[in-house]
C-alpha cells in the first residue's frame, strides 16, 4: 500500500508542471526566445526586450501582436488553440503574415514558476519561447 502512495505522489509531482487551459487564459508577454536551425545552430534570439510580443488566450482562442522598441508593429495573428497534457497546438486563421495563414504549430508546453515555456518546430526552425503572464 505504501508503494502505491509513493507512485501516485511521484506521478502527481511529475505532472504538476503541466499547464491547463485555465492556467493559460489571460495576457502573456514574451520574456525570452531562442531559435535554432536543423543543425542546432542559433539563428535568432530575443532577450532584453529587443522585440516585444504579447499573446492573449481565452479558453480556445489566441491573438498575438509583435512590435519593436520604437512601437512599430511587425506582425499579428489570431486563431484557435488546444492544450492536451504537455501538447499545445495553435492554428492561425487570421494574420498579417501570409506564410502563417492556416498553419498549425505543435509545441511541448510546460508551466514553471509562472513562466509558460513552449518548444517545437516552426517552419523548419526549432523554437523555444518563454512567456510571462501580464498582471
């Protein structure tokens, strides 16, 4: 009986870092991102607020906007998303960037210390983004 309790406790701790849709509901700002090509070489990095991005999620929909430090708009998009366990998928149904239209992106998603982290492939580039909820 004691072993079952240990197994259950361990399983709960392992999965406690998963986000739920209600955890994601709200506004998020990009804190950090790194982009790597298929060889694992860094091809881009966002840090120190060099690029600003905000993503707002409801129970099923997302919208994002990205701009530079001067306030100049660079890209926006919107669509639907699903979250199942550690898998976050978003499908773009409206965007200012033609190449994004209609695409579905799948990310491994974790939620740690108030930061939403997702990793996955986007158009042949491995991305890792860290988002912090706006209070």
